[in-house]
C-alpha cells in the first residue's frame, strides 16, 4: 500500500506546485493588465478634460462669429427675411400669436 501512496502523493505535490506557479503567473499578468487599464483611464480622462476645455472655448460667441466671418458668412438683416403667406386652407394650423 505504501508503494503506491508515495508516487501518488509525489505526483499530487508536483501538480499542486505547478498549479501554484501558474496561478501566481496569472495573478501577475492580470495585475499588469489592470495597471495598464488604469493608466489608459487616466489618459482618457485627461483627454476628455482637454476636449471639454476646447469645446468651451470653441463655443464662445466671438469664436463662432470669427469662424463664420472666415467662411464668408454675415449676419442676417431684415431684408434677408422672407415671410410666406399662410394659405387660407390651413384652418387647423395655428398662426403666430394665436393660442390653441
């Protein structure tokens, strides 16, 4: 009985040691991936902050007006506005200034 127990226990010991080494390697590998993900998260958060600042600056009225002027746009004048007559058949439509 003892002859069979020693080789079986030795095989179990070697298997357990290999499982432990594999588990530790996998733990280190996952830890490294977590650290990379954390670094990427920090980088993306910094990029997001920078983009929000740029968006805030780009949406300022003076910046928008300057960009429009560079594109050849100009402010509208009353002469540029065309009012269309409301057809009499639009009885159900609400006209400007009327309440429903």
